[in-house]
């Protein structure tokens, strides 16, 4: 076997579902990259909702079965593979903990004349100033 394919075999081995039986549907890979094979597998799973696993073979050597679940996990997706509506590539959009200031205006006020200014970020080097009394105080 061509030694140049060893890295591809190693990369694709990480996609194999160790709990799955060999699938009757076989894809024969003759070269390329693991990303290209993943893209092709993703396309195959999307085009045939009944397809649950594909056995990958490289130049006659069986790598193993790749399932929707194992491919989805390799693509760092979230979702429930047991759910009938699950598709490869679907996932939740994770959110960082805490309150986002993305849409919250930060208010500043002049202590002497109650003039106000708003910012979408807080930077001590660039605080708003009252035109008559200088730097404003953070209001919240």
C-alpha cells in the first residue's frame, strides 16, 4: 500500500464508530484529504436520510464504519443523534456564561448638569466627557 496514504488512514480512523457493525454501503477512497472525505460523507448522509453508516476503505484496506453520530462528533456538533430530525452538522449555538453587553448601552452622566452619554463598551482610556465639566461618571 502507498505510504503516502498512512496519514489519511490515521485521520479517518478517528471518525470510525467502534460500536457500529461494518456497513453494507462502502466508499472507496483513493486519495485526498480527511476534510474532503468528511465533506463527501456529510453530503451522502444529507442526501439519503435512511443511510446510517458507511464503511470507508482506502485502496482495499477497510478503515471501518463511520456513522452519522461519529461524523457529527468529529465535526464538533451538538445535538441528539437519537432524534429522528438530527442531521450531521446540526448543533446548538453555545453561549458564554454571564450577561452580554452586546446589546446593552452603558450610561454615563455628568454629576454637575445631568447631561448623559452612552457607549456600547467601557474603556477607561476613552470615557465620555461633558463639554462644560470634563469626564462623566459611569451610571450603569
